[in-house]
């Protein structure tokens, strides 16, 4: 099996192909869009890519033509020779990656998401950006109200623009144009978020795994979709604890010799998943007080801060979601 390394670019990419003994078969610069045709001409090989925006799409192109694909984390690429000795060119990087592939039977790799998981991640990222926009506009609107020494009525995030107008209309100067522009922007973003939520609910309702995950108290469409997109394949993990570690929900540790140091959670995994699981834990805490996991968390909260109990509950939720997915079962409060 030959070893093919591709140094990807948005328009041009460099491809270096070697035989198992390290002999260079080809080292060429090609259009990135023409890589599918190049993969089709090659015999089944090991294709190595550095993680970047285009990497997963190119990886799927290669897999369609029966190539074995390895996507190397960008943080570890320098250890494999990328940018060695301060000299970084597309050709040298491709040659170094292909040589590393020849010398190392197993390279450090990131998971290549399936088509469904990849599209779901993009959909969730777009929704998250809309929510961030709404939050920033909301904060600015609240700031204008406070600067006018007014009090904003409490309410849902979607009604902020309406409540700001009501507060400012009670003043002699009324609503400044720049505040009205932000209020209109806030309303437009809220409409887009509602549309994104409806589309996400439609996608989740058609996926059997997400439907199964939503049987857990506190888990809604967003949490189920985020977890589904991050894990992608249950077979990747040997058990619930590995998923909890992958998501950064297990305690970090720095022990050596007789010294043992343990801290808070590692936060090593995708941030969006941890945030969704924590929100799901809060939801279960408030809406399912008789659930055995919530009872356990509330007992923990009598000895530790409530935030620690919520994180512990979110970690337990991650393990439960994985077990339901792996076993193709639905949530039962009595099942431990």
C-alpha cells in the first residue's frame, strides 16, 4: 500500500505519493477541486491529511475510492515534520507527512465524521452563531436602558426588543434611531433562531438515535443533536467512561511519583457538547426532581457546591446517553 500525503489549500494542494520503502512516486501540485479524479486514478493507498477546513470533505472523497484515510490533528502535525526547522512549504510538508506515514504504522488521527454528523455539526454551528448574535444585541440593548437609568421588565429573551421600546417610550426623548436599529436586528435574529429550531426539530425527529436520546429527562432536540453529532458512531468508544473523558467531563489529573493532584473537569472535548449537557442537567434538576439521577445530584449538592453537582449530573447524563445509543434502548429511571 502506497502512502499519499496531501497538503491542502483552498485552491491548490500538493500531493506526495511514496511506496512503502519511502521511494517518491509523484510529488505534484494540483487543484484542490481535482483531487477526486486523482484519487480515482490511484490504487488503494493510505492518504494522510492535516486537519483543516477542507480536510473532512477531501477525506470523504478519498474514502469513496477505497483509500485508507488518516486526518492528523493540526496540533501534532509539527511533530511529524510539518514546518520542520522553520521551513514551511506545501511541497516539504506533503513530503514530510508521507514519510511519517511510511515510518509509523499508526498515526495520531481525528475522527472523520459521517455525512449526517458533518451536516448536523454545520447546522448546529449556524444556530449557535445566531444565538451569540442575539446575546450580543441583547446586552447592548440592556446597556442603553441602564444608561437611561431605567428598569427593564423581566421576560423571555425573544421579547427584549419590545420591552426596551416600552421602557424608552416612557422617556421624553423616546427611542434613538441606533437603538431602534438594534431592536429590529434583535427581532430579525429571533425569527431566524425560531426557524433554525424548527428545522433542527424536523431533522432530529427523523433520526432514531436522537429520538431515543430524548427519552432522558432534560434532553431536548438541541442536546440530542449536539451529542449525536459529536459522538457520531457509538462503536468508537469502549464504554460510557471513555465518552465522558472524550467530552472533557472527567477530572483532570497531574500525578507523579508519590504526588497526586486532581482538579476540575479537563474541558478537553467540544465545548458545545459540555454546555448542552450542563443545560440538560439544569433542566432535569428543575423538571424531574424525582428522577434517581437528580435525587443523587441533589444529595451531592448538600456536601458540595450546586455547580459541582450539576457538572456531575451532566457527566452521568453523557454516560446514560451513550448507553442508550449503544444498547438501542430507551431511558428507564430504575435502570442503573
